[in-house]
């Protein structure tokens, strides 16, 4: 099938989700597509719904055969920098999974990305219905204090997989709750911009059998507000909540359950949606960036600033 030419570097769970969503989004747009996969070693693709959508599967050394419209960089974070450098000259646009890099010391200018190539870094929580509502309906300058939390139990994240063997559990593989849940800092900067400064405390405190950080707590200062953020791997009752304090009310934006509640007035807004809705909205947004219809609002440079916040550095 002719049409949009797509390449994926890596074929983990997030890449497979993107492929399924791309099929739906490109069908909406009436566009055909081809997908090639690049991995560091040859592996069989077992899922038939994915396998049937893939034209070719290559090892990484075979890169360079042709150019692509979209290249999705979904391999391990520590490989992102070199993969971007290799892929950018042969792509119209790059979709880079977050976190953009495994550290803040990389020289972005040395990537020498061609000026016409759009490099977009994933930030799917921005497209969550609850956070979209907050962005559109609750003025940031009316918020005087913010509390955000993302708490869940790491062994429940990937059913059927030993959590102790995942990258999340191993510091040497780049794991740790601060980076795993970097999407929280991305949506906070989406809503309120970059803070003037941030204080951070983190470490490993629970009985989980991991050597990565399982707790990260931040306080960030703005001109007109303070933001508190709590991230953990050990919460036995999952919670993903943004609480906004204004002079008139306290507003709970419940990301996990798709609703917004005004605690004083008692008003409630329900915002139901399917799990993949936000990812599909993000893919549409990315394609509009690639087509030059809108500006890129999640560049590599912005993603590096968010990474600095997650690591407790100044913005």
C-alpha cells in the first residue's frame, strides 16, 4: 500500500500502541501507509494485528535504504540521542518518546538536525480530556496554589511481567519514578509554563525489590503560585490528581477517573473517554506539525527543560 512512509526504531509496548492508533488515525485521514521496523537484533513479531501492518523488519545496521515521512523513536531512552542523529537526515518529522534523553548533558546542537525536519517529543497527557478542559476553562492566573500527585503500585503496571526485571526497577537502566512519570512535569508546564525554580527530594523508601527511586517530591515556585508534585511507585490505591486552589474554590481534576469537581460549589463535570483517545489526538497533532499546519509545541529543547525539572535542576 502506498502513501505515508513510516519507520519505527524499537517495537516495545508503546510502539505497538502507536502502530494500532496510527492505523485508525490514518484511516480517518484517508491515507495509505507503510511501516518498517528497525531493531538492534532480529526478533519475531508475534501479534498478528501488528505483524500484518508491517512491511519490513530490519536490523539497525540496515538503516539508510530510504527516507521516511515519520520516524518514531521508541527504543530505550539511552539510545535516543544517537538514533535522532542517525535518523533526522532521512525523515520529514521525528516522533520521540519521552523522556527525550537519559540525562541533561547532551549537546543538542551537535545533532545537526536539518532545519526542515520537525522533532516532536511525546507528551500524551496534554491531550487527556481532563487536562484539556483545565487548559481551556480554568485561567492559570486565577490559580494560586497547585498540588499534583501520581501514585500507583509498580508491580501492577505490567501484568504478567516480573516488575523487578523491568527498566523501571533498575537505576542502571535509567529507571526511577521521577523519569518514568515525567509526563506530570510536562503537563504542569503546559498549563502554567516553566517555574522560576524547583526543590526536589527523592530516593528509595518502600519495600519494593528495586534499586531505582520510588519516590520523588517537588516544590516549584512561580511569580503568582506554588506547585507541589508527588510521584511514587508504591501507592496501593492508584491516584492521578491535579488539585487547583483559587480564591473562590478548590478544584480537583481527576485524571484517572475522567472528572472535575469544584469542592465548594459542588459542581461536577464528567469527561469520559477511551484509553487511546489522548494518544490519537496527539498523533493528529503531530501530523499537523509535520505538515506545517501548526507550530511545534514540544520541541527537543523544551523536553530537555522538562527533563531538568524532573531531575530537580533549575528550569
